C-alpha cells in the first residue's frame, strides 16, 4: 500500500489544513512513507536502509514528529511531519526492522480543563 486515504470526520475538519501540509510534504519527499490512521493512532513506515537504530533520532513535540540521523551516520535522513492531532510520546513506539522504520504514534486524548464554579 502506497498511501492510505484518510476520511476526515466532520468534527475534525478544522485540522485538515495541517494534514494537507503533511501530505504535501510527504509527496514531495524522495523517501515517501506509508501512513495509516485509525481512531487511536497513526502508523508510519519509512525506508531508512543502511541506518542502524543507534544513529536515528526521533523527536515528538505536540503534533510534529521529526526524524533525523546523527552526524556519525553514513547515510543522512531528515524529515519532519505535522499531524492533525497531538501525539502522546510516552505511549508511542518505534522499531527498526530490515531497513524500515515503523512508528506507532498514539493520539493524545483530550483532557477537559473545565471546572465547576459554586453558586453563592
């Protein structure tokens, strides 16, 4: 599968601009990842042949995922992807197998900040 189409529910339409930028960035890249989405996570596969796991750096900040190689790596890779929803970095995982980086990025569940005020 090259790139899975993702149906955007009506309540998420406000986030389509950032997702469109993500898809545009992916399609212009030489190394096109495979992206799948379900209700709880994004699953991304990126080919990084010849790069050992010790030479990959993955950082997650909000909805942005950045992947790059260290300076010691024989092959250079650098990519940044903005997703429509924030990612829970502590629940997400990455594995490198046969030159393919598999990312399972768990969507953050929104936590209500609402407080109840007593009526005097």
